[in-house]
C-alpha cells in the first residue's frame, strides 16, 4: 500500500483547485499528494460563472465578462448596471489545462483512478465525491445549456441575461439564462428549481429549441457545445471521518438559494492551504450560518409558492446592484442583508421560517 500525506478524492473543480493552491504555495515540496480521479480525460464539461467579488487564480481562463445584466419576467424587464463586480465566465477546459500543466510538473503529486493502492488511514483526506444515491423530496437546480453560433449577429454581447422567467413555468420555477460570448455566439440554458420527480420538466431540448426560435427569433444556428447538470440545493454529506475533510459541493460550498459554488470553492481552498499545518484541529470552512438560515427560508418559499418567485427575484434585483451581488455571493454585511430582506414579501417569508 502507498502512503501519502494528503489524498484528494475527486479531481474536479474543488479537488484540482485545492491541489493547485497547495502547489503554488509550496506546500507539496516536502509532502506527498495523491489525487484520485475516475475520469479518463479532461475536456470542457462545465461553464462556471460568478460575480468577481474577490480575487481568484483563474483570470486567464475567463472567456467573457460583463458589467451589466438583465432580468425578465411577465411583469417586465429590469437592467442592472454594475461596475463594481463583473460577472465572469470560465471555460472548464482552460481551467483543467492550466492546473494540470502546473501540477503534473511536481513529482510529489500523483494521479490514481481509485483508492485500491492507497493507505487511507494515515493521510489527511480531502473528499469532493458526493454519494450517488437519489435524495428524495430534495430540491435541485437542474438545467441544460447549449452554446449556439449563428451566421448573422444576433446578440448584444455587452449585457447578459441572468434570468428570463417569461416562459412556461409548469407549477415550478423555470427560467432561461443567456450568456452572449460574442455577437453571434451565446450559451443558452434552460434552468429549473424542482425536486426532479417530474420527468416531464427534462424535455430540455424542446424547451431550448422553442425559446431560441420563438423568443430570441433565431432560426438558423449550429450547436458548438452542450452541458447538462443538477446542483443539489441541500447539503449532500453530513458524515465526516476523523481524518477526512469534505470539499467542494460535498463540503457545503454551494450557495443553496442560487447554486453558485465556484468562488466558494476558491475561498475554501485558500482557507485550507493557509491553515494546512493545523487543518484537522480547526473549524471547517463555512460559507456562513446566516446565509444557510436565510437560504432555507428562501427555499421554503420557493417550494410552497413557486408562482411568486419571478416577482421575488425581480424585486430583489431592484435593490442597489452592489448590495444584491454581495448578498448572492455571501459577502454582504448586516446592513446589506437588511436591504435585501426589506425587498422581500415579509409575511410570506415570516410564515416560511419553519
Ligand atoms: C454543468 C454545471 C454547470 C455549473 N455552473 C456553475 C456556475 O456557473 N457557477 C457556479 O458557481 N457553479 C456552477 N456549478 C456548480 C459547481 O460549481 C460545480 O458542480 C463544480 O464542478 C463543483 O465542484 P466539485 O469539485 O465539488 O465537484 P466536481 O467538479 O463534479 O468534481 C468531482 C470529481 O469527482 C470525480 N469522481 C466522482 N466519483 C468518483 C469516484 N468514485 N472516484 C474517483 N473520482 C470520482 C468526478 O469525475 C469529478 O471530477 C455547475 C455545475 C454543473 C454540473
């Protein structure tokens, strides 16, 4: 059996972010790190977007960034001008290549397909693998996105559309999301918040085709790339072994009300590396109890009153743009939290505390 100081289970976003952060901070100079990853090859499989509320290591993997965004619903449209925190999009293939090019030069870092040859007892284990079992009655953000390219220019690439609720809701919460990378190229996603027990919501291709033809009025396009996924809007793992620290989605890095995870993973990696010598004796990194509390109320409202959500989102974005973005990126202070809470329909939220 092989012995390593650190073992990272899962070389995806969180596993590789942590390995990179350890490597660039010289924490693997005199230590050994094993990364256990099942996939055979790394290629573009995700498009990670977020408001840049703090610095991160992957500016050179950004494919596009916007200062402005819009929200649409049957009640009208709203444009948010935002100079402080650009909305950035990362191509996962650029991210994987950047990290792999760096860490594969370090002879103390090795990749494995499984844990068969590893002694797991004496290492510190960072686990990003979520259990496979289906979680019944839990809420997910599930979606499919396609990157389309047109021969003529159709998009205004200065503004991205964060949410378009002016579509079929089917007693659930549904919106389209459009990231225009160029005047003739955009990623368009159909996104649902649901318990995933209604299979009829997953006719994603038909939804996308209808939206592109009828709403965006684009008839001719080619599809360059597609991605599909489901982000758990609950914490999938509670159990932790003595020598195991959960990271990434498995480690509670997903903001439950929005699904945003990428920047939280970067903050968690920095926290672990800054404290690596004492990591087993300090509190695990947490995105904040207050957000957990507020997001649970928000999700209760979402489950019980899906029809009210377009208006709730629209109103939320009518607060100062800086405040909303900080709140959604878990960087807000108490006054900013209050600014957002005051925009919510108070009785509905109070009744949904439990
Ligand atoms: C399509 C998609 C788009 C997303 N877009 C955004 C976004 O725009 N913004 C945002 O903030 N968040 C987004 N997210 C949410 C989140 O950022 C990602 O899910 C992110 O990849 C989570 O990182 P992770 O390391 O926890 O999980 P993953 O990146 O999924 O990494 C887990 C790794 O474990 C490996 N693995 C699984 N089982 C085993 C096993 N048995 N043995 C060995 N290896 C195994 C997998 O192959 C994978 O590489 C998106 C999620 C998806 C699915």
